[in-house]
C-alpha cells in the first residue's frame, strides 16, 4: 500500500531545503544581566535534520518491502509533518502571503519535473485520461491540473501495460501514489496562518482538535466519500503532528515537564495500538490503513521525539560519520520523496536482465528469486543518487539559489554548480 506518508532553526519540511556550507552571521555577544548558561550559537539543529533523514529512508524501505511493522517502529509521515509545522511557525514571523508564496514556489518546480516524466511514460504506455473509466471525459482532463498544482488527487491508470511488460502493470499507481503527501502539505501550508492564530489563542484545543476529528471520521459518525474524504482524513490524521510543530517552535512543549509529557503520550500511543488490533486493514498492522491508530500513535511518538530533542549543533560521536548523508538528504528531500517509488519500479527491468546472462544456472536463478527484493534495495540507492545529480538542482532553482550538483556539505559539494 502506498504510504500516506523543533528547533526554530531547522527547515524540516521537504519543500524547504537548507543551503549548507553558506557562512552565517554570528550574533555579537552581550554581557548577561545575570549568570546563566552560555548562549547557543546560531546554526542548524542536526538532531532534527537526522530525524528527517531517518524518515525519508524509512519511507523508501517501507515502499520497497511493504513491512507493516515499520509504520509502528517509526511513523515517518507524522514526523515529517511535525518538522514542517515547526518551520512554518518560524517562517510566519514574516507576512503570511509571502510565506505561502515562498513555500508553493519551492514545491512546484520539482513536482513539474516529476510530472513531466511520469505523464509522458503514462501517455506513451497508452493511457488516455478522457477514456479512463475512473477519470473519463472533460473532468479527467481537469484533474490533470493536479500534476501542476496539487490541490486534489492526480489521476493515474490503475493498470497500464501487462504483467509481462518492462514494468509491472501497477507501476503508475506506485509512482503517483506518494503525491498525496504534497496535497496534504500544500493544504497545511495554506491553512497555517489560521491554525497558528488559533494555536496562540487556544493552544490545547487547536492541538487536540485534529485527533477529535479523526475519531469522528473513524467511528463512522460522519462519512465523507471519495477523494474529498481522503483529503479531509489526511488533514485530520496528521494535523495534530503539524500543530505539534507549532507547539515545539512556540515553546509550549518546553513548559511541560518531560515526565508529564511522556506519561500522557504513552497512554495515547497504547490506545492507538489497541484500536489497531481491532481494526486491522488488508495489510494487518499497517497504520496507514487505520486512521485513528495512525493519528494517536504518531502524535504520541512525535511528542516524545520533540521532548527529548537535544538540539545538536553537530552530529555527535559515531553519528558524525553520517553527516554528509544527512546534509545531502535534507538538501534533496523533495527529489528523494518524489522519485523514490518510480525508481523502485525501475530496478525491476534492470535486475531482470541478469536472468538473461548465459552463466545463469538453475541454482543461480533460484538464488536471485529468493533475494530479489534485497537486490532492489541495493540498486535503488544508486538510482536515487543518479536522480539527485540529474534533477536535484531544480530544488535550488526553486529556492532561488545557484544550482548545486551534490550538496552534501563537503568542500567540493558546496561550490559545485551544474553547468
């Protein structure tokens, strides 16, 4: 099944990538009026950068292997929405319309590049949206606009080609499926000025309202059919995490004793697991199929992550060896998220070529069959790296920065430009 999916200094949403390696101005120290801890130097919060990297890797692994338990071990989408909410709260110190325009500008060019490739492949494969039984006629053409501005669900064929073709016949579903996240993100961005206004006046009501709405929808008291229902459900399920980002940025979570926050989060998470146990979907414990369990588990999980946030200026100890990977993934989060599912599908025809090699005996064929998904996992990362090289620079252009080829924070990666 396709997944549905702080410190004030970290741009933690996939549409706002930092410019690593760019010197920052240092604030001039002033003498404190009373003794206290030294002032924190300005810079990146590497703990939150690490969280986003883990979330992205987990999304790729989940979409490749389909392991339902991953949605419990690390609810990536809830984490990503919380980090994005924190950044949005920080940005709204500026005029709201300008912030919204900036977020949309950062989002759309990478989406357009992906849409151009995906739609071209669909059309070449014989898909005609005007004749699609699910998206037929003029309305099918109108829905294509969601590939340009993701206000709704983009159309795609549920089956294209044949099972024996170059790509699996459901490749279009897999490729376009993650676009639901961009729709939800865009609506959160548009709603954020109002949500932040409400949060600053009635913080607890605003924080808990999405959970209440999810409960109403999940218990069947209110039913909203079709894609409208999916959009409302996504907004409700992850709305609590988005507002938790507000709470983290505004300092509300810091005012709550850690033991109290954990004591409240744990029962909420336990309720989510209990609810999931009685409402399992087609993939069992996959929380993506169980909205109320997803909402409550993700909410409690994010509370604990943000309460224990150490606000690292640098990755400590052994984590430091992953510094460049964390930097690169944060700079290219949109590219990784948009393309990863299509790239997973692209590993199939590449691996299938191995079967045609003359030395492939029955034993080797059997060994390849039994480790096929593992080879997909190995191969998808070089493909992601290649896509970063070819398409990642679009994120820089969208952010009005000079295009960079491999922005991993290294001495070479900082200054390299795509020429």
